[in-house]
């Protein structure tokens, strides 16, 4: 951690914010990736499951209608009715071939392709048989046509077996997709929880380290400020005994002017640093706001996925209703067959089988509807998680705004320092006027000033890591008050000194205030 202690305060704060932003960005990217995977599972369920089941149900309905029209052709007595029935049967034959072609195109696994080939083979033979029976009925060979109807039962049984196997296969595939989706969700939840926990621990650790570092720096600043105050008292006591040395004072005034130029340059540098810090804070604010927009778009995407899932559920409901209506039609057909008596017995058997097939289709549609509803619930849960991420990002944006306000206050403080420079210039002018009456003991003043300079240099090294402009001003005021108290303890004889010496003492005090302000304005104080 030595490298961390060598960083400036601005770099430490920036590293803490970057750490939090990095963790939040990683969690957001991971969540989006897993949401895309779940969307893929839903799409696969719709394309490979729902559409295939819907197509096979339509094919089963057409197959049932083919058998019904075949039986009607055997029961009709008028040639016009028989021709109409044959046309209906041909229409359902074509519809079966067209609808089953989509099922064949969607078959992907070897087991699906095998079932598709078996259904095609059985349907080809059944279609030929149905056309032959209808043709015999059209020629008036009713008995021969009826005798061939028994041959169609084996095809019907095989086709129903194939349809059932296909439905079970799609049900198993849907279950596998659901299991994969559930595993993805559980893994995502565990990883996101771990990342958030780790990020929280890291943020707390950084905060503790930075608070400890700032506390130690403040303690050192307080100790050194006391030392500077003591040295200032010594300097004030020595300044009281000054009575001559106007030329040496003039030389000291030149040095003070040079120091004033350095102070001016330092304050200008502080102002530039404050401006750069303000610009960086504004950039950080813009980045955080862009992150909020990205999370908003993610929430919108989740809502669209949720709406699509609900539409799928509505489609399943429609399929369920179609199966129910098919069941009613089969029931009506059975009633009509019962009324036909002996001639409608075979048709009644077929109508019963159609009714059973419709009931199984309705049950399968309900199961698929339950799976879709479960997927909708999971998507809604993902939406809530992304919304929570968006709220966290909004809190970060608020924190960045507060940092921007603090930086603006620092820039205002720099402008106040520039105003203080004007007051120092006035103090230098007054010192120039008092220089004519400065008299004695410059050696003692010089040695004390050297000690004060050494302490001020040490103070600069410590406070270069933290902004203590206000504390520096307080220390300067404290030094001024201490010098005033020291003057109050002078012997009564010194109180009778001329007005000229009192002006010199005031000038030295103002110089002391300038030195303290100079120490607080050196490069390194503005670290933010």
C-alpha cells in the first residue's frame, strides 16, 4: 500500500469513485449479458416449441377433417354432395401438406426428423386410400368404399401415435430449455451478489484507509502550527527591540517583495488547479449521467421482453380455445354419428379419437402457457434488478454533483486568496514607510526568521497532501494574537517608545501574517 500513500488527495478520491463505478459497470454488463441469454431461451421456446406444436396441431385437425370427409363421401347419396365432400377433402389434404412442410423445415434433431418421415410416409398412404374411397363413392360403389374404410383405421392409429410422440418430444425440449434458463438465472444471481458484496467491502476499506490518513495529516498539521506560533512569538519579541538598520530593513523589504511575487504565482497556480479540478468533476458528472441513460435503455429493453412474453401467453390462450372448440366439434360429430345408427358407428369412433386428441392438445397448451408465465415472472424479476441498478447510479450522479459543488467552493477560495494578495501589497507599502525608523538587533531577528522558515518548510511538506487554507489563516491569526499578548507583557519603560517604533511592530506583525498565508498557499495545498 506504499504506492497509495504516495498519491495525492485528489487521486485517492478519484480512485475510490473509479472503483465504485467499475464495479457497477461490471455488474451492469454481466446482467445485460445474462438477460440476452434468457431472451435467447424464450426465443428458442417460441420458435422451436410453440410454433412447431401449433403447426402439428393444425396438421392433426386437417387429418381429422380428411377422415371426416372420407366418411361423409361414403354416406352421401347425391353425386353433387359427394363431389362437394371430395373437394373439401382435397382442400384439407393440401392444407395438411402445406402446414406439415413448416414442421418438416423446423425439425432439427434426428428424432424429430425420424418422426417427420414416418408421418409423411403414413400420410402419403392414407391420402391415397382416402382419395380412392372418395372416388369409389363418387362412382356409386358405396359398399366397396365402406369396406375399405376399415383399412384406414391402422393409418389413423399410427398417425395419432406419431402426433403424440411429437408432442412429448417438444414437451421434453421445452423442459430442457426451462432448466437451462433457470440455471442461468441462479448463476447470475450468485455472481451479482458476490460482486456487490466484494465492491461494498472494497469501498468500506478504501474509506477507512483514507479517513485514517487524513486524520494523521491533520494531527501533524496541528502540531507544526503550534511550533510556528511559538517561533512567531519569538520573532515578535525580537521585532520590538528593533530601532535601527534602515538599509538592512530595506533589503528585507526587497526579499519580501520577491516572496510576494512567489505568492502571486502560487495563488495563480492554485486557481488553475481549481479550474482543472472543476472541469474533471464536470466530466465525471457527464459520464455518470450517460451511465444512467444506458441503464434506462436496459430497463426499456426488459420491458419489451416482458411485453413479448405476455403476447406469447395470449397466443397460447388462443390455441387452448381452438382446442376447446375442436373438442365441441368432435362431440357434435359423435352425436350426429349416433343419430346415423349403424352406418355412423365408424364415424363415431373417429370423432371420439379426435375429441381425445383435442383434449390432449389443450392440456399441452396449458403446460406451455405455465412455462411462458414462469418465464414472464423471471423477466419481471430481472427488470426490478436493473431498476435497482439505475437507482444506485442515480445516487452516484448525486454524489458527483456534490463533489462538483465542493470543487466550485475551492475555486471561490482561490479567488479570495487573490483578493488577500492585494492586502499584502498594501502591507508591503506600509512596511516601506516604516523602514526609515527600523533600528536594531537584526541578527536576532534573522536567526529567528530562519527557524520560522525551517518550520514553515516542514509545514509545507505535511500540508501539501491536504487543503488547509482556512486552518492556515486561523494559525496566522493565532500567531498574531500571541505576538500581541507578548507586547502586552513588555516593561513599562518600553511603553514610552516613540510612535515610529509602534508602527514598525505593526508592520512586522503584518509580515508574519503574510508568511503564514504564504505557507498555506504553496503548491501542494490544492490537491483536489
